[in-house]
C-alpha cells in the first residue's frame, strides 16, 4: 500500500518509475522484509493506462512495485512479470535487466 509519492510535491497518484514509500502487505516467513514494514519502492506496473510519445497506450493487469535500497538498487534478486520501458529512461537499468520482459 502506497503511503507517499516521493519527489512530486503534493501529488497523490504515482506513475511508472516514481519512487514511493509503501507498507508491505503480504510477505513470506523466510523473506528479509516483514509484513507491515515501511519500505522504499519503485512503481513498475500500473492498471492506469500510460500514454507514450509514439501515441501508443500501455496498460497492465495489476499494480506492482520493486523494493529498492537507499542507492536505488533492488533489494531482491528477481523481478516477476513484465516491466515498462519507461524505467530505462528513468535510469533504473538494474530493475530492467532483472525483469523477464520489457514492454
């Protein structure tokens, strides 16, 4: 669950590539992050359609974020599901390289 979108002033909605403060809602017992822990994450998929400069609109089936550390690198070693190409433009190349598919 998103608590705050960082770097946007008073904006209440996050877009793909935005850094957010979030709460972990569900976690496995042997994971390094625990339930109800406050983390920093990057939004990688949204159900809200994203309009690209080429005129194409992209929309995903779910909302998803990747937990990152203070340096901006992902805390995990795997990313499940596709990510948007906009992450490459916002210099999250490590997340893009871990993703199985870039749309």
